[in-house]
C-alpha cells in the first residue's frame, strides 16, 4: 500500500528492523488486552467454563501469530549480518540492505549485537519454548483419559494435533526448516549457484524425512506434504541448473526458457494436485469410493 510513496516515506533498514522485532511483542500485548477486556466485560463472575474457553482462544491466537511471523523474523535477523564487498569501495564491507552503512563498525556493530539478542530470543527461543511446552505436557497430548487433555489440546493443539502421536515434535522440525530456507540462506550470496545448491540440499533432506516418516494423521496431508516438498526440491534444482548453464541472465537460450516453463508447470501441477488431494481425502470422496467398491 505504501510502495508508491516509498521516496517520501523512506525508512532506514535499522528502523525497519526494530519495528519488525517489536511486532511480536505488540501482537502479544493486543492479545492480552483483548483477553482482559473479554474477562471484564463478557465473562460473568464464577463462569469458569467461559473463562477457560477465552484462555484457549487467546492461546490459539498467540500460537498462530508466532507461526506466521517466525519466517519473516528469521529473515530480517539474518539480513543484519549480510554484508558485501564493493569494487572500488575501500571502507570495508557494506550492508546489502543499506549500502550507506559500513559493516561491523559504529551503528551497525550496535545493531548486530541487537540482532544476536533477537536471534537467541526468537530464532532459537521460539522453537525451544514450543518444544519445552510439548515435552512437559507430552503425556497429556493424546491421552483422552487425562484431566488436562482437553485443556492442552485446545491451547496447544495447533502445534501437534495434525501429527501422529509419536511425531508430536514435527512442528518444531518444520520451523527449523523455515529458518534455514528463509533466514539461513540470506547469509549466502543471493543469486549464486552455491546458495541454490544449499537450498536444494535442505529441501532434499526435508523431502526424505517427510517421505520416510509420514508424520501426519491424515494420509491426504502426508501426500500433500510430500508433493509440496518434492516441488520445492525440483524448483531449487531447476534454478541451480539455470544458474550453472547460463551465468549471464541477459543472455537467454532456448534450453533455459524451456526449463523455466517446466518449473512453472511443476508448480502449477503441485497446486492442482493439492486441490485433488483435498477433494479426495479431506472431503471424504476417497472413503466413499472405497466403501462403494467394498459393497460392490
């Protein structure tokens, strides 16, 4: 919305960084305020059931916001360490996001220290906190006879309920994958073959884990996750082929154009397959077909 007025509303990268880092705190404060207002205005005294329900909704909102913000936070934090040497500039490396800033000295050194703090707080702290929460309540996650099962499922269910009981930790694995793909790759030179090669390796490992474990409760989600991982792996592999085959992006060849069309076709096929899986499995079409065949 503000892209057209970028010159008039130009904000330094450092200021954007601070705003991005305090965004989760602002969201949590808003959820707390909403909870307090609901508790004071919408819940009668002694209505324990409704109070518990509001707590569960607040917990779900917190988890949803954290999961949505996590990839962007990781990228922004790692970007603070992304510096580049420029030919003809002898003042040292410059910050890629703002070439007016020299890396590792002065203001940038201060913000690097802040980035390290936020790295520990967000990039490491969020997965660690999720793991500790799930680990401490492990015995209540799927035990319906437990007195805490209902509360834990409603509060933390978004982090584990879609996975089989023995893979209750898989959401943390996905967060780490997002960290490496969205944040870790920022440390490599953008547009180079080594960056794309590392991305291919990361997605290949993820693909093998998903294929081998099949962690989801639903077969449809297992197939969907496998296809998504396969598509990303093939896309990064195709990108690696494009870069190594034709280092100069201004010179297009027939093979490069054909490969680009193939990559687009793979992505479109993945989307269509996801829709088909949703119709077959999530809408119950597959179960009805199986029952029909058994009856016949």
